[in-house]
C-alpha cells in the first residue's frame, strides 16, 4: 500500500489531532518534614494570601478529576503551586518487562519475571532566591542527614514524622484542557540534583534538574476535561475546589 497524505491527515483529524509535549502539568506535593523546614518567601506569601483559606492545589485538582487521598496532600501548598509553574521540562516515565532466557527443547525463548520502572527527571527554573535548589537540597538532606548519615524513615516513624516520600502526578492535556493521559508516581523521592554550571560567558537563566525514583506508577486512562486545573490557574485554588461539589 502506497503512502497517502490525505489518508494520513484523515487519521490524525479523526483522533482530534496530534498531542503536544508542551501541554502538561506536574503536581509535586511536599512531604511534611521537608515542607515544615522550608519557609515561603515574603513575596510568595503575599501572592498566595487569597488562597490561604483553601486546601492544597493538589487536593483541589485531585478532587476536580476524581482523585483523592492523603498521598496527594502537601505540607507546603504554596511550594506545590510554585513548582507546578516553575517546572520547565518533565517526562512521562517508561516501564520495562524484564525477561529471562529459557530453553526447554529447541530454541531459547524469553519469559517475563519482573516489572522495572524507569527513573524520571524534572527541570525547574531558578529564581534569584535560589528557592528551588534550596528545597531539593533540603529534601535530599531529609533522606540522609549530612551530620549523622543515618537514613530516615521513608513513610514516617509513627511519632509525627511524615517521611520523605510523596506521590507525583504528571498529566498530559490536549489543546482544549482535556486530560488525555496521566500517571501517579507512587512513593517518589529525589535521588540526585544535577550540577549547575557557572560561567562568565553565560547570560541565560539557572535551571536545576532533579532525578526522582519511585516504587511504581499508576496509569490514569480515562480522559476528561480538567476544569480544576484551568480554573486554578486563573482564579486560584478556591474556585477549583468549588468545581468538585
């Protein structure tokens, strides 16, 4: 069968066009221990004052799309909202089925035995307060403090410590704010902060890339319009919360 441009375009239009990698959102709730040790800047407190009476952006959006649970709550709602805007690049993580070569009789064949989830990275723009780098440095230190080198409890110790793990939601939208795909990274935590080059010849902006590990991810297949995300970006978290009623 020869290639037909008209048939190719018809196939694309029949599926509402091509998906764009720039239509995404990352919701990164801050664990309790980390959030309590990182203070919001004065400017950020002023900007977030109208939303201070409402819950976290991750709660509002989660309720708007039908996802609830403590794993999505952030100890620092302002920081979660801030990171969602500063996240310049992200990725939908991959997954691999690991196999083992088996031979019974004749040629060898592969047998699956384990699922392996690939680590994922996020890049954030840095402001002059270097707020972003400080946050993730503090997060890494909360996992293994530099003064003791003793690992902390990943999910809390039962005495008020909430641990250092979180649940990250990465959402892909179409051009009309419709959620077409999303993944929840379960028990996620940062494992590395990339180096940030310094140079007299560089006039660009600082960016910090953070690599995250996680236990597994859950795929959200159903597509729906994420009015919570749209309204949150325009009117704030309170308006998004009203959508869930």
